[in-house]
């Protein structure tokens, strides 16, 4: 099987003329992410290096010091400094942690903790309290079953054994320290089966393209019928999910160049395999994250978790019925979204109102749209009202930072 980087950048002709950028259009505006809590670039802050936090239990043996020194070398190679967790937490003579203090504490401008690296002993005794995407377990010995089990429970980003996994550790460090938030990544998921999430995702990607943004539409619903079939795309030539094994955070530009284009939207779909897995989706979104692009992901319910760390917004689409409201409540409970982590989109007419959604689901309502006429095809048939009208308004709200 050919890999993504070995394939020519083939694409089908667009069915519409290329969208031109609006007068005075510039790059993406800064906005406050709804899901991503990453803020500014996680590298240097105020001229100081980023901090990688080291968690270990007290140990005086040479093996523990040797592992720490090896990890410190990796952090230094990635442009960060390694700090011990107790030293970071301890106040220095100039004030609390994060202010100028003695060696080993976080200096001024070094409050950005890019990653937390943890030994198996610390993981079992006192695991760090941090986001799963920022926790790595590092050891130089075989990994026991209790460690694997605990790492899975905490949803650590990786369990690495050095020196065998040295390259992987450097890649994860580089990804964490790379400047962020160039891309805007929007997730769309159904609150119940048949909610219309795929159709809205396609229309959102089309609205972004017509507004002059570089737009990527990702099919991340392994059990769906395929976005290429939904938008009635001609036979696609270019990269697909099956070609993306081994992709990492540095491959974003090659990925986009290799994707087929339909109506000014780059489309990532599966051909035969029911792709992607959660790990594949995580790697692809990490690669796209460094680009100036608008990315819309049509998510299966089981893939909301792996996508959360990358999303700026998540829209949960549900028909305006009591049954859909109850089903959505169950899915929200399983996803464990952060407060303010999603907005609802109501589809069609029914007894459920926006007020009902806010009360029952504790979600804001981004909008409501009427069902399209039978036979209407997303991307191909663009209407002034309905789902296309809502997609235009939502795309405009992203630019305004709302």
C-alpha cells in the first residue's frame, strides 16, 4: 500500500468555480477556544523556554537519576527544560510557584507546562492531574500490567520505554511545543442516529470554502455511508484514510496536498476499510492543527473522545423530538465534555424547543434549521435558507470569534 507521502497530489475538478477571498481578507483571527484550553503557543513564553514537568517518587538509586537525565536530554533537544514536580509546586523566596525562585522552580515567564512526564512508580502512587493529551508515562524497564491498566484509566497519551521509544518521545515533545491554533477545527456529531450531522458537516465545510477559507472535510464516522456518497462526488483520486499509516504532526501540508478536492473542499474519506481508529484521527488532527485551514470533522459518537483535545467547537445535532432529546442526554453523559464544550443544533420541526434543550441538556443552542427538500445534495445544491443558511451564519460566527 502506498503511503500518503509517496502519492502524487491528484484531485478531481471542482464542480463550482474556486471561491475568491473576500476583499481585505486576512488570516484567521484570534479567538477563545471552546474546547481547546491551549491558549498561546506552548513553546517559549516571554522569551523563556517551555517547561516539561517530571513526576517521580523519591529515589536515590542511580537508575532513577539515569532515566531522569535521559529524559532531560530529550526535553532539551526539543527546546524545553525539565523541572521536577515538587520543585515547581514549592514557593520560592520571590513568591509562589511560577515566580522567580531558586533553581528547579519555575522562573518568571515559565508558567506554561507543555507536558507532564511520569514514571510508572509515580503513576501508581500519585498520578499528575493534567489533561490526558499532556500526560506521558516514561520508563527504561518493561511495563507491567498494572501500569498499563492505570495508564489506560487515566487516558495517558503514550507509554514509552527508553531508549527504544526515543524517536516517539521527541516527536511528542516537538508536537507539544509547536505553535498552535493556526487551524480552526470544528466537530459535528449526532445526538442520536439519523440526526443529520453528516449533512450539516458538509454544508459547514462548503460555507467556509465559499468564504475564502482553505477547507477540509473529514469523514470520521466508520459506520456511516461515506461523505463522498452523501455529496455525490465523482470518483475520487487522491489520499484516503487507508493511506495515512505513519502520519505525524509534521505532515499537515503533504496531507492536504494529497487529498481530493470537491467544490473547493478537500475531502478525507475511507475507501474500503471502516476507518479511522481513534489513534488515526488523533494523528491526522494533530497534523492539520498547524495549518491555516478550516477543518470540519463528521464524528461518530465513539470518536468524540479522541477528537476533543483538538476541537475548537463541537456541534451536537438532534431532531426536535423527545426521543432525540433523551438519546442526546445519554450520549453527553458518556462523552464527559468540559463545561461549555458543545453547542446543540436543532433540526426540523417538533415539540422540543431551544429552551427545552438548554434545560434538559445544559447546552447552548447554536441554531435551528428546517429539513431540506428531498433530493437536495450537500455541497452540490446550495440554498439561501435552511441548513445552508445556518452554515453560513455559523461560519461567520467563527471569524467573529463568537
